C-alpha cells in the first residue's frame, strides 16, 4: 500500500470507514427485512381479499334469475289487480 505524504492513511480512518460500511449494510438489511415483511403481509391480505370476493360471488344472485322473479311478481300483481282484489 503506497502512502501519499499529503494524505496519510491511518488505522483510525480505516476503522471509521469500516464502521460506516457496517452501519450502512445493517441499515440496508433492516430495510430489506421490513420490505420483505410488508410484502408477505400484503400477499396475505390479498389472499384474504380474493377469498372474500369469491365467497361474495358465490352468494350473489345471477341477473337473469332476478329478472324472472321480478317479472313473475309483476305478472302476479297485475293478475291479482285485474281480478278485482
């Protein structure tokens, strides 16, 4: 390792650089872990949401069935009124 007389490298400077690198890597590891946790949480919430939507779709009435029921109700009301009740 060559030393420049104007900028001598000391053990303290190298230790400070290593400490800064360790702190930066630790911070990045923490951020990565947080992002991974948030990703897993979002995936779990999305799975729950998909299950809820599927359950709602299973319970809903199809539009043609609602139309037929409305038509039968209107027809029976018209017949009832026509018979004078």
